[in-house]
């Protein structure tokens, strides 16, 4: 069944989307850059051709206007596209305030080795279950494992401020207890992006209850490589602090603005390309599916935002040995589980050097560099053939002696 089959003629009309977020920032960047470039380009062209600079300027303005119109066409095409994610919801194994553990393998593989998958706190979990033709967790279930996926909710409505410490020592620790009771097996902890740090901390706190560790694009040395988030984080935190104090959380659009800073023109260029794609095509549906997830982010509780921006990205606390959870300093050199680290070579969110630092610090880690980006390692149509089998092979050889 093609992805476009997620669109049914009987579905009621859906409201237009609000993305790409923050929309005003992307539109403003395009307008300012293209309009400000018109005069220098016109003067340069007139000097080469010996033409009237006023006529050259009108030509450049016309080109900028048409390009801006094409950008608007791409954005409107996305906002009004009929595709909507329609994926069967898995049962919930365990729940607490702020998170749930989704069980993707109870029906298929009730006695299979459990894998507790911890995604980042910044985006929603379903990048790992994007649609039925691109689902990392369902591929794990199909391979004979019992994937248990953490679904964070952002903690904006929590009864009290949530910290990184509580995410590990209370919420993930509670999930681990529930999994041990339900499966009678020690799970593999698999962390994606910042979720890998939470999985590492959980293993450090409760080492005897964890079978192995796997990391996908997990940063450790936040100042290694050309990490623009690390460069922008201290200033961003200072600017957002009044909002954190007022709201108690960092809004989604503020979080998205940080990713904008990595490459201000990335969104503009991809929507210019999307304007040329046939709306009814499989390619368009895949684009919309991923873009919906990108724009469906999570607010960050104020203590979490301060830790991520101030202590991790700004202060590089993990790599400096200055991060502790529940009174335990998180030191990878003391985590002796079998470990596997996937390092995407085209990762602009977590530079490969940052993720490699964790693999080098773990005593029993195997690291593999994959030809993918940070999100593409789970979302690209090539990932099921070129990326996921590497993890499956490691799981097979690591769990086989105790299976």
C-alpha cells in the first residue's frame, strides 16, 4: 500500500497546517536576504554589461519577487496537503505524568528481548514510527524484538517543574521497573539523540537491570566539531530566560528557532523544491509526513531548557564530568555494558565528533559511521536497507548468548 493511501476521499477536510515553524522567521529571512541582495546584484550586472542600473534593479526585484512567490506556493502546498498520519496506536505498557511507554511487540513477540527506546525530549517520539512504510520500531518488532518506545509529552502541564534528573531517576527508572516486571528480562536501552544521554544515565544508576546499550547520534562532547547549537545556546538561554520565568516552559516556536540558527536557509530551499513536486506523488506525501513531525515539537520545561542550553550545550557538563543524576556522576568509562554507537556522517545537529566522543569513552563500545543525516538515519527511504541492518546485526550477536 502506497503512502498516499493514507489520504482517503471520505476523510473530512483538515484545517491548514501552521508550519514551517516559526513561519514569520522563515518568510522574513527570505524577504530580507533576497531584497537586500537586489541592489548589489543590479550594480554588478550593470557594470559588466554597461546597462542602466535602474533597469537592472527592476529585473533583480522581479526575480526576487518571483522566487518569493514560489516559496509561498511551496508553503501553501504543504499547509493544505491532504495527507494526515494514520498509524495504528500501540498499547501502553506503563504511564506516568509526562510520559508513556508504548509497547510495539506484545502481540507479535511477547517473549522477545525487550528494547527500551528513549527519544529526545525536544521532538515527539513518532519519528521512530513515522508511517507504516517507514517505522523503525515496527522493523525491530518484525525482526523478533519487543520495542518499548518512550513517548514524552513536554511537561508543559506538569504539576511541578520537571528536571532532567527526574526524567531519569523517576520516570525512566519507573519504566524500567515496569518492563522488568512485565517481561522478566533485562532490556537493551536504545537512545536516540539526547535520549541517549538519558539512557546512559539510567544504565549508570541501575547497571544490573540493563542488558546492553545502543546510541543513535547521541552527543557527549557538545563542543566537539562545528556545533552551531552549542555556539548559540548561551545567548539563546539569556534571551529566553524571562519567558521561562513567566511561562515555566520554552515554547515550541522558541525551540524551533534554535534549529533555524543551524542553517537559516535550509527550510527556504526545501520549500522552494517542494513547490515543484507533484502534490499527489509519493514524494510529496513523504515530505509532508516528515515536515508534520518536524513542526510538531514539544515545549521544554524550564529546568530542562536550562540544563540543555546552559549546562550541556553551553557548559559541556557531560564531557567535563560535571553531570550527575541522583547523586551519581555520569561517567561512561564506568558503564561496562556491551554498547553500540551509530554516527551519521552527515549530521549537522550532532556533529560526528560529538557522538564519537561517547563511543570512545565507553569501555565496550562498537562504533559504526553511517552515510546518513541526523533525522535521515530513521526517516529516509534508504535507512531500512543501509542503516537499520547494522543495529540489527549487533543486537543479534550481542543478545544471542543470553537469548
